[in-house]
């Protein structure tokens, strides 16, 4: 069940920070670091290293353990697990821990962690008990125990080292006098601290949908799934009990909720009933279930793409055409990538567009580039409007007699102010508090499509 | 690291002990707002993290423990955490401060003090901790209570008997009814840790407590939910209705955002289903489990990997769970290779008459990719698909032939290997393609592929006109071949001889090979087999023919499903390392606790038949039950009797401790049993056969199940499965 400990490695594979490992032999963490570095050096591509590495038995350690690791900001964070350990808990914890670090330091990289290592240490202590039980990873609760290294807290610490902190609403964890320091845990709701006050009460929702599709050689959609996420930023005072209703809740299937959402209410009435944490959080994730009739369960892909690729000795040529199938919203940041094979040496292309109503002003036709390191051809179209089509014509050269470009084009795009599901919030009601709040809902979508040719 | 990266970075420079000591001494005097001291301590802590030994500073650092500044106190405690255990002779310097902090009015400091003390397993500290801990477990601040709960497990690890005598286990049990969900969850976590030690207390839940915990689920943090859900595996349902009611309450947790919560909930459901009787409910639960598993595949690759390995186990036991979702397992170009390989294993297992075309099209797509491992596995999966879905066999053979046509060596080799299995699965249907295979014989340079080709030549020597020539060619290098190929050649030539015993060339060939095998080769297996064939052929060639060419059992991929008992047991480890490696954790991880289904009247018959008993090396012989809190609970007659019988033996336990006692077996512990268990352990070591430790190795019978499975080989249909012999692929494992 438990995680043995956590080690943060810099980009060269050296440990920067590690948790206590007090009940393990001193060589134990090193064993894990070594195991990870060995695996990393064996693999050509770092992303292909098994995420769970079996670590053989070491000295004074009859049986093995395992090392779970993730890559974050150029570093690797590894969690060692043994006993009846659960790698998924390790990964979930690593994710939560990284979220906490982001919450505290904004960006997470080796430099910020080294600058704030005392804070990181305290965070480790509070989030991961030395025996490996994840404790509190809710930023709401943590901020009361471990003070973020902001300018204000440094000021408070230097002005009043031993006195009670100013009446800022936040307990003075920087000083001894934080009598209510346990307030986070005194709160009956683990994810929300007690006594939050905001001058301006507002709650904002972002509905973000992500399409993930594979298109076959014949143009048929092999699979196309849309994953949705509702992000929330709540700045509400007191203990706000909210009820959110939707005009079309049935588009959300396979929902997964933040612990604050009352699951029974959702099962019964299809409404979100919750007391939100303070600040940013993801309230729900879902899969968009297209209305019945779409037997295959595939959501229609909003673009049309055609690729004509021919290969010859030491070279290949292609003509790509793309257009939008949406009638109302333009797409942005359309990126089409094609891996031309390890032997490819260069590419030459020209872009054109027709019927876009944009002319050729401001690079509207898009731009292309060839990445010599990754051997990837990349075509970017900043703005794909609802009408017209864009094309890229070109050729590439290869050292190999029979060039083997990848069989798929990867297409990525963003659609602002649009959701595939057209999920619509009907009402958001606040009970248990008397104030008026500002409410807002926005939608946006993105997609990542693999198009085979 | 450049210098402008900030203040603290420079603390990472290696410091000198003496320097720090002097700086600490200087900080004693004139230290405005403890700034100096803070700076030195920060340096020291930085050095600890770099692995530099700072232990000589113990007495110096210890002097700062009384400092009222929380930040400093935390660093001193961090230091104590690192070096306290290695300084038993100096620890007395800080104990008074520890004790003082245990009674501080700041709950953070109270918690810090007991937490640090519990990590220093030195008798004097443990002794001092005991009293403090007792108060802290009843502290009015939940932060202190939740910390204290975890500390009990530490205390227990340091000195189990003291913790038991001190009544800490009972206090933990009472904390499970605390009003604060975090405290409840930590008490459960602590009890689980104690229960997993297997040298004293057994942690088991009854219906009342299990229900209470389920109620606390809603208010717990995600980690708390994991502890609580996991602890439900310690509840053994006595009736089908209990299991079903519990299952229905767990289902809602499948909608949690945390992937670990979801998978733990699935583990509990899989467990409870063993105790259910209602077919419709079981099917309902199976349907409900699918979507959250699919949703896990939208997470990062690491989570996907763990999920995929678990899905592979789950669909073997509950084939209906994802039967319509094969599409989500289609590989993406950008998936890391470990995710792709894990998906492949699942894809052909989910293939059926209705969807094999899509699956095959995908597999064909993959076998043109660049990554060698992935391509080989894809080709192999095409073969598995042909074997699993009869309707797909024709198409699969076609696509294998076109792959062989590519002349890419590793593709051809892999295709030959799987074709051999297809020949075995559908005897008499595809032998027409043998000539095509023979054309590519020269491309085969890997032992497994060569052995497969040789097997085909021998088995169908009667249908291949020039089999004797081909085999003769292959035997030129006989003495240099790996054993695998030598064995295959030996058998193939014998088969050839039996088919064509009149031909002189075959006679010479078989004679040559038998002579080599018995005289020139060192490998005993090969020699033995050589002698065996030689004798058989010498004594009675026609009987030898019957034996060597006897009808082979047809093969099926269903049998590379794991053994039912092994599956049931592994599924109790869903989400854990065991489920990644498909082995029971205690066989490869230190201190891992084994798990097994526990028999109860509600356990369904097939699960019981395949139950794998768990060896508990330190099991107390007669578990004595201490009653739990809460209302009385009706229990079946047998347990009633059992309880009475045992409780009589230890009159001290129940009545004094729990006035509201019901016959609830929550915690099997008592001082007297603990004593007894020691006595018996000693007996057991003297006479291991009769003692409780003498149970036969429960994994002895599983070797084959894992071995065959891991090799990913189709196996003979008959024999190794219990209770699911018939052909209904989807329904046969419901119970």
C-alpha cells in the first residue's frame, strides 16, 4: 500500500532531494537511482523506459522492490515501492505532488526546487508520511501547514518572528503562535479550509474537451473519442454549497469526479452538488457519449484531410490538403506532423490555400519546417477558417534506397469557444451562503488525430 | 547551476562539520530573530540531502530544539529524523524537549513531536512515546489524532508486544469510529500496516465496521478512500446479500477522479463478486467496471501502463468487462513502446467473430511499423487471433502470407513461428502454404523460428515431397545448432523416417542424427531423447510411429488464460506490483503480504474449488477475538459457537475492555494468544510438518500457470483449468 520514499533527480540523473528512507538500509535509495539511470541509458528514447522498473534485491534486502518514475520539467521524480505496493498509488501520488509543487512555485524545474528546498522538504514531510502513506495533497490544507515562499510570508517572518501573525486570515505558520495551525484539519471538509473570505465572490468554469481519433487509410474513422474536463476556479467565501444543473447532462458519460461532488446526487438527479475547494481544481472528467444513432460510438472528426504520398529511390513526394468541416468556429494552431524515417535528410515544400478569404496576408497559409533531429516534417496553420482549403506540396530526400516514412500523420488543433458535446450549464445555485456571486462558463476544445495514408 | 539562481542554491556546496559547529555556537549569542541559526540549520539540512554525514553535529543541533520558531524546530526535527536512531547514547539530550513539545499548545508541534519520536526506534524513546501517544490519540485536534494513528503503526513496528500491552491497537480500532474522516482513514491505514506484519494482530472487518467505513468514504480525501477501500478486502461476507449490498455501495466510487481510487474500487468489486450469487448484479457490476477502466487510458502513459496490465488480468477472469471496447486498445503512433506492447496483449484477447476484422486490420497496420519488438509482437498477435477466433483464421493466414512476402527477416521468422501453432490448431486446413514457407527457409536464423520450421517439415513430411532433402540440408549444421533446434531436428528426422521408412536417404539421415545425438552431443536431454527414439525404432518401428505421430491435443489461446485459482488470487492484488508482473507479490517483494480468498458460506463454489490457501508463517494457532465497538450484530450459528468457545479461553479480553461487546470479531488479538503463538512458533520450527507453518507451499502448483502464461504460448486445451471448460467464452467465468 505504501510508498517507500520519493527521490527527485536532476536532468543528469543525480538526486537533488529525497525523502527520509529512515527505515531502509542506506543503500536502498541509491539502488533505485542506479536502476533508473541504467534503464534510461539503455533506452534510445527516454519515453520508452518502462514506468515501473523492477529493482533487484540489494544488500540486507532479501527481495526486490520497484521504482516508479515520471518526467517533470527536465527532472525525474521516482517513487520506490515495495511490500504490497501499488504503483498506481505511486503514480497518482507523484502527479498530486507535482501539482502541489506547481501550486507553490509556479514552475517546476531543478533550479526552483533547489532554491526552495526547505519548502519542498516540508511539503514532502506533510504529503508523504515517512512510512510512505500519502497524507494530504490538497493545496487548500497544505497552505495552512507549509507556507508558500511568497514575498509576503518572508516579510511577516522578518517583522514578527515570535509574535502572532497579523490578522490576515492566514494562520502564522511561519511563527510559533499559529495556534489554529491545524485549522485545515479541523475543517470537517478535507478539501476545503475553514473560514475562507473573499471580497469578490466568483466562480468560473472551463469546459475543455479533447478529441483523440484514428483515421484509417480509407478515410473511415477507426476510433474517435472525446474526453472532457470541467476545470473550476472558485473564489467563494464561507462554506458555499453549490448545485449545478445542465440542460443536456446525458452527453457526459463515464464521469469521474473530484471528491467534493456528491456521487449519489449525480447518480439520482444528474446534477453536480458540491462544496468546492478554494482555488483551482478539476471538478469532473467525462467522456462525451454521442447521441444514439452513431452506432460505432465515434464522434465525427471536424476536419477533412487528404494525403498523397509516393516514395521513390532516395526520395519521396507528397501533397497534403486540409480543410475544416465546422461551419461556425475557426480552428487555431493546427499542426500537422509527419515522421519521415530515421534516414531522411531534408525536405522542400510550398504552401498554398484557396477560398479562405484571407489572401496571403500574415502567413495565413501556414508555414512548414523540417526538424533534422527528430526527422519530422511539421506544417503549421495558425488559423483554419470554416471555408477554403490549405495544401502543402513538397518532397523529401533520404539516405535509404527505400524510404520508410511513418504511416500516420499526426494532426493537432485547438477550437476556442467550442465543445464537441455542446454541454450547456443550465443553472448554478448557491445555498448556505447569502452573498451574490459572479458566475462564468467557457468552453474550448482541442484534438489530436492520427491520420493514416 | 549558476549563481544567480538564488540564495539557497549555494547551500548545496559541501560544508564542513567544524564550520557549522562554530556557526551554531556563534548563533547562541546575539542572534537577531534567529536568522543566523536558521541559516546554519538550512545548510546542515542541505548537506543531509546531499548524503553528507552530519551526525557528529548531534549535540550541537540538539541545543536548538527549544527554539520557539517553528521553522527552526522543523529543521531540528528533520535532523533528528535522520540521525536520531544512530545516536542511542545521546538521544537523552532531546527527550525532555520532545516531551515538552508533545504538550505544546500548537497542534502542529504536538504532532511533529510524536511523529518524530515514533521514527526513532530506540527503547528509551519508545518508552517515552507510549504515554504521550495515548494522550495524542485522544487529542481534541484532528491533525494530532490523525498523526498519532500512523504513529501507532510505527510503535508497533518498533515493539509489537509493548504496543499490544499498551492497548494501542484497541485505541486505533476506536479511532475508526472517529468523526473526522481523515482520522478514520489513517486509523485504517495504520491497522492495515500492523495487520500485514503477520506476527501478531490480525486485522479483519465485520459488517458493521465495514459499513461505517463506507459511510466515511464520502468525506475522505482520495488517499483516505484508497486506505478504506483496500481495507474492505479484509471483510469476508458471510452471506450473498452482504456482498451484494457492499458491492452496490462501492460502485459509486468508480466515478472518482483519482485513478488509484478507481482501480482500488475495482479490486474490491472483483473480490466481492466471488461472494455474490445474483447473476444479474454481477453482470451489472461488470458493465459498470468497463468505462472507468477505459477512462484510465486517457491518463498519462505511466497510469495507462499500470491500467493495461491490470485490464489484462481482469478480462481473463471477467471476459465481459470490456468485450465491446477493443477499439480503445488500438495503438497510437506516439504511445511509448511499453504501452503498445501491453495493448497488443489485450487486443487479440478481446477479438470475437463480430470484431476480428477491425482487430486484424490494426495488427496488419502495426506489422509495417519500424519498431522491431512491436512488429514481432504484432505478427505474433495475428497468429493468436487466428487461433482464438476460428472465423478469422483464413484472413489471418492470408495476411501472414503477405507478411512473409515482404521478406523482412524478423517478420518472416515471427510469421513462421505462429504458422506452426495455426497448423496445430486447425489440422488439415492450411498445409497448402507449406511450400511458401519452405521458400523462405534460408531467412530463418533464429532458433525459435528454425525449430518451428523443422517441426513443420517433420510433422508434414508425408505431404512435402522433398522433405528429406530439406531436412538433410538443415542437419549439416546440426552440431552447431542451439539445443532447441537440435531437439526439433531429432524429432523431425524420426518422423520423416516413420513416414518414409523405405527410402534409403531417410534411413541414412535418421541414423546420422541419432548417432550425433547420442554420441557427439553433451546435452543430456538430447542424448536421452536420442536413445529413446533409437530403442523404440529398434524394438518396434510401427509402435514408435504411433507414439511419435500420435494425435496432438488441439490448442487454444483460451488456455493461456491463467489458472483460475491463480487469477482469483492475483486479482486481490489489482493495482499492485503483483498485477504488473503477474506474480504474487510475496514471491518477489520483501515483506509483501500474501492474499487469498477466504472461505465463507457465501463464497461461490467455483472460487472455493480453486482457492489457493495462503501460508502464514507466523499465524497464531487459536485466534482469540476481541469484541469491537458498535451495536450487536446477528451472526450465523457457526461463528457464534466459535466465538464463544474462544472467548472462554481468555476471560480478560472482551468484558473488561468493551462493555458494549457484541460478538464481533474485529481484531483477533489478545495478550495470552500472543504468548501462545510464540510457543507454537517454536514448536513449529522443531516439527515443521505438523505445525501451522507446515502447510504445503501454496505456489508449488502455480509455477506452470505462470510459466506457460509468461511465455505467451498457446497451450493444450485440456487439463489446466477448473470450472470453465466449455466453449462459452464470455459467460463461463461469471461464478
